[in-house]
C-alpha cells in the first residue's frame, strides 16, 4: 500500500512539475510579438512596432469597418493606421492603445470612435471584452487591474497566487496546439496590412430590402451604462495627453432607425456628450445626412456600414484629417 501511495505521490509531483514548466513556457511564448495571430485585428494592432503615423483610428467594429484606409491615406496624403477591433469597448481600447504606444509607435492625432453602445459593451455588444486577449500581459498591473474586473472571485485569487494557472483556466487559447498554430502562422508573410482589408462586405441594394423588418425594429432595446467603462473612456484622454497626442472623437454612422429602436437613445447620447464636454474633447458627429442614414443601400446591418457606406464615410471624413 505504501508503495502504491508513493507512486501516486510521484505521479502528482511530476504532473505538477510539468504543469508548472509549461506555464513558465507560456509566460514567455505568448508575450512574443511575432507569435501574435495576424487574423486577430486586436493582436495585430498590439504587435505593431516602431511605426510613425500622422493619425490612428481606434474604436469598436463600427470604427474597424468604417474606413477604407488606403483611400483615406491617398486623399489626405497622410499616413494612418486603424487599430480598432471587433467587440472593443473603452477598456479594450485603452489596453490596445497602451500596448501600441509601449511598442514605440508614435501618432500625432487619435480619432476615437464613441457612441452609446460603447458605454457598456457587456450590455450593448453581442461580442464584448474577452479576458484571454490580454492574459499574457497579466504581470503588468495596467492589464491586471482591468482584467480583474471581469474575473470571478476564485480566478482572481488563483491568478494572484499562481499566475501561470491562467493558461490552464483558459486552456483553449493557450494549449500546445495553439502554440503550434501560432508558430506556423508566424512563418507566413503578411500580404496586406490587416487594417487595409475591408471588413464590411458589400451587398447588392436589392438584397438589402429583404432585411427591412430587422432594420426597422422598434423600441426593443435599452442602452445600459457601466461606470467602469466610463472610467476607462476618460483614461484614454489622459493617456493621449501624457503622450502629446491630439484626440478627436467621432461617431460612425448607424441606421436612423436605431434612435427609435433604443428607448433611451437621446438620454444616453446626452451623457456621452457631457463626458466629452467635461474633458474638453473635440467631437464630430456622423457625417451622413438624414436621408443617407435612412437609406439601406449604405448599411450591412443597423450598426455597421457596407462597402458603399464605407466609401462615402471615408471620403466625407478625409477633410477632417487633412486639416
């Protein structure tokens, strides 16, 4: 019996050692910029290094898919980069911008996309903050303080005492298979910058009409506001100021029916404007006319532009960047 218990003890000791060693490997591997996955716009933005840009666009998918960056640079004769990503609220935006600047990238002007949806991504987005995107940076308190907000109590305690265990709790994203995948991806050359690939897909105008019932959905939703996200919204302003970056906020066009779809659209918009005014931030509303905002030809869905809308929005936005 003693022999059996000894074998059991040895087995668990070896298993614990292997877990610890793989955890230590993950601590280094997933911090290597060359292994950040290019197919993730968020990771792509955080792996950019030592770039010099006249401007950067930051925001959620509504900013990610609102610009034709090649066309925008061509019109303005300036060099820009779009570091927006799907499901990004202000906490996500803050962390991505922090990493972008930490990587010795410089920008003169930051165009931050703001709207009612971003005041509480968890309540207003279908795809909000994902902890695993930032877990490799856990040991940096800037990331840790943000991540802790989204962790259950047991994980907060576990990660603080055994940081490498986070790679096992979120093993789907940090498994040996994921290590192999990222190594293979790192050997492929990027054919085109991720922010120059248009995300919003074009649809034929006659097909858009089939979605009219979805677009004209009435009084079905209520915006929520999260103070944690508002706090990080204002932290972005502070970070820009600390790095001598001019910050300009704007709102990408959404379909006009949204104002009636959300019962507190005007009330939440007023709160957003109050935050901007308090911080003395320049703001530019949607550059679509009322008629264009009501025209299905420009929209992929109520919150996102299609290729027709992207081109129009880009052309209208260019003079703001040029001046």
